[in-house]
């Protein structure tokens, strides 16, 4: 897609000032391609240089994380926190522990998060962080030591009114526990609202664990509703087998769909009769094992080492592993096999040329910025419960999540309609998010 001249200049500047950060360039380009019509309607946003300001993080923190393995060997990892935009509230966004984590990846995630958080209509700004630490194969003690070392630097940048991290790839309840324990120890403050994704017994919220996956499926259901359709009987393929994937599978099954495949970085599992959730949870959550182990527990399923999950025919694809995992070639295969809908559980898992192909073919496409916002929205509900020293029931919290996802869907659909791109959720999400953040930035003065 081409940008108009003014936006092209802004994008060139982003390329120049942020070299060798392809994921960050990609997400900025995605937003800039949508917002041309907004500037025509709201020239004040251009006058205040909102786009230029929104593309520049407020603060970028990079730090050394030294830690020792069980054999006593010393390792040095690199930690990051990019505090992207706090116009709407404290920086909010997860921490990722994965060897591919670098500044450009964290900036892409922080930029996405800023728009996503705005879409939730909750008082949260955008941020993201993590480390290039690889937790795979590490003992519990090694994970704890790493988390403690990470927090020993990170704590000074956090606070319930400043910056509130959560989990992401490689960071779940166990890691949040170790991080929170170290924060509490250093500061001598039981400041529950400083991290979300905590355990239910120590300040966590019901439904936070399930929220991203459940929310993605609620969003998919709303999209189908616009075509008078529902999830009943739909055949689905969900990539990944982590937090987002597992709970997307759970909600899809609850709503009558059949999930026939999932994956991890070692390969894909194909279960034509449907993935058995208890067995999947045993392998991935209890044993923390590889996905190949699943087929030992479900004899109807087959494991394809390094297999491409998008080759498996389905009605609905839910990429829920990582960025750029669904390419144009994959999109072409999905379409050829009869797939009519892709909804992103992960952040930016579909490459731009794949998105274009899906849109041209008339498939429904739900971008992660909107579709996977249920996780951060429920984190905001966790902060709300922490602030009022309250805890809500599962049912109440799930109803709140459902209603937030319905609202996000509505604002995306209405905005797409208002800007002459009906049914285009990418434009709807980018424009609606941009308007909320941009208006707040104008109101706050030159920040
Ligand atoms: P998890 O660590 O729980 O699971 C990630 C899954 O994706 C694992 O199965 C992992 O396989 C697979 N995966 C990760 N990286 C790669 C890779 N490079 N190639 C192939 N497979 C890979 O993470 P989450 O489920 O929390 O996150 C998944 C996605 O959802 C990410 O894009 C994240 O940013 C996004 N997201 C997460 C939210 C949350 O609340 N957790 C909120 C919103 C978005 P393996 O174990 O083999 O590496």
C-alpha cells in the first residue's frame, strides 16, 4: 500500500531514526496506511504533529541482566522496557522472555499496545518490555534467579500510577510471581497494582489467564454476527500452544466450534476429531513439555515435525504464536482450502501481503490490536480490583470481558464505516485507536 506524500515523509523519518528494526517499521506502516483520511477530517491532529509524536516512544530503557545457572555459570541477558505512550494512563503492556527479543521487537509491541489499549476505552497507556533470555529447558530455580535479577533493575521504573507490566511470550503466572516477590522485597510495598497476571490467591483477577484467548473468540463471534453467522460447527486451526492458544481453543470449543490443530515451535499437531483440551493442558501447562508429547495422550492425533499448520484445511484460522507467522503463501493456501476468516490472537502474526490477499478475497480479517485486546482489558480490571481491594467472581469478570470485546468490535466496525472502509477492521482499529490517543495528547499540551 502506498502512503500519501506527507505520511511518506513521516515514515521515511521513522526508517531513518530507527534503523534495523523491521518489525517496528512494519507496524508503523500499517497504522500510517490507515490514517490518511483522519488527517483530512481532523487537521488539528496534523497541526499538533500527533503522528510524529506517537511514533516516538516516551522512554526506552535497556539494561544488563546478569544471572547464574544451576551449574554456577554466569550469563548476561539484555532487558528492555519501552514506555511508549502515557496519554491515556500508566504505561501498560507485557514482558516477553524469548531469545528473539530485541529493541525493534519491543518497540513494535509497544506501538501496537498503545492503540490496542486505547481501543479498550480503559485508562491505560502503552508499553512493552522483556529480555532476550530463553526460558526453554531452564529449571524453576534458574527462572526465579533470572526474574529476580530482571526486577532488581526494572523496579525503579515501575509503579501502579507509572508503569504496570504483565506477561507475554515466556512470561506467565510463575514468572509474574517471582517478579512481584522481588519488587515487594526491594520496595517493602505490597503494591498489587504494579503487575498484572498475578495468581488468584495473591492479588490476581479471575479470567486474566483466559482473557486473551477468550476475548479473541468473542471478537470472532461478533465478526461472524455481522454476516448472520456463528461459530457453531466451524472447523478451526489455532497456532501456538501457549496461554493465548489454549484459552482460544477452550472458548471455541465452548461455543460449538471444533479445533483440529495447534502447534509450538517444534511442529504441529493435527487432531481431526478435535483437540482434547485436558490432554493439551497437561502437556503444556503441567509438564511444560513439547507438543509432540500430545499425540502420546491422544492416539487419534498426528504430529508433523516442523509442519506448516496453515496447510491444514479449516473455516477459521486463529494465529496465536508470534509475529509474521502467517505469510502470503499461507494465506493463499488457507483461501484455497476454503478458509473464510482469520482472527489474530497473537500480535501482528499475519504479514502485510497476507492481510491484503485475505482482504481482496473477501475473507473476514480481525487484527490483533482489536481481537486480542481482552488480555490487557482484563489486566485493567485486575488493577481496578487491586485499587479497591476487591475481588470479583469468574462469571462477573467474564461478563465484563465479553462486554468490552463487544464494544471494541462495535467501535472498530463503526469507525471503518464512518471512514468509508466498511468491514475493514484494520482501518477501523487503527483509526479509532489513533483518534483516542491523539485527542488526549492534544488535550495534555505538548507532551
Ligand atoms: P506463550 O509463551 O504462552 O506461548 C507462545 C506459543 O507460541 C508457544 O506455543 C510457542 O512455542 C509459540 N511460539 C513462540 N514464538 C515462536 C516462534 N518464533 N516460532 C514458532 N512458535 C513460536 O505466549 P502467549 O500465548 O502469551 O503469546 C502468544 C502471542 O499472543 C504473542 O504474539 C503475544 O504477544 C500475544 N499476546 C499475548 C497476550 C497475553 O495475555 N499473554 C495478550 C495479547 C497478545 P514454543 O514454546 O515452542 O516456543
